[in-house]
């Protein structure tokens, strides 16, 4: 019986490690981009005021389908305090099929939406002037005075 254990383990590892993985959805890529998973591919990093804010800019090979991507974040709370802007997006907000949207207010002159389920749950979104913007509640509360949410948890 002991001789079969290594063989069974090797068979299981080969079987499950070679299984095809599901492709990453666009909404999954938004989350990964906001969290910093693609930062090494960025074309440039900028320091912003206050000193703990940064912007990562992608122009040659953006991690999301579009002309350019800019991620702005708070360095000490990156996982909960970020904004992703996609210039010239090659997808629609409606195409985020695993991320249903609910209109919750306004952001500047554009409607604001909250993602109600899926990997982007709680993220706020807008489409304005050929750019999609995605922002966490933490970032919105600190840096987005034009965002007025009438439903959900973001308060002004």
C-alpha cells in the first residue's frame, strides 16, 4: 500500500496541475490591475500629493483592453484604496457580465454605478468622455468629491 501512495500523489498532481484554467474575465482584470498585479509591466510610475499616493500608467501594453490604463492608489492601503481609469476602452460597462451594475448617483456629470456582485462587488464605476473609471469606496471617500452616491455604503 505504501508503494502506491507516491504513484497516486504523482498522478493527482499531474492530472490537476495540467487542467485548463478558466480565462480571467475583464472584471477580474480590473480587480487585479487595481491591486497591483500588473505594475511591473507599467510604462511609468508617478508620485502624487500627498506623498503616499502613486499613479501607475500603462500605454504600450495596458492590462485592460483600451488605449491606456492609469491606476491611482494609496500606497499604505493599496488593496482597498485605488482607482482604475481606462482610456479608449474596447469593452462596455454592460459587457462586464459577471459584474451587474446598479445606478447609485452621479459622478461629475455622468451617472455612477455600483457593482452589486461578482469579483468587483462594491466597486463604483462610470463612463465619461471615452473613459471608464472604477473606484473603491475607500478611494472615493478620500479623493472623489464629485461622486455623490444616493444608495449603498459610500457617504459624503
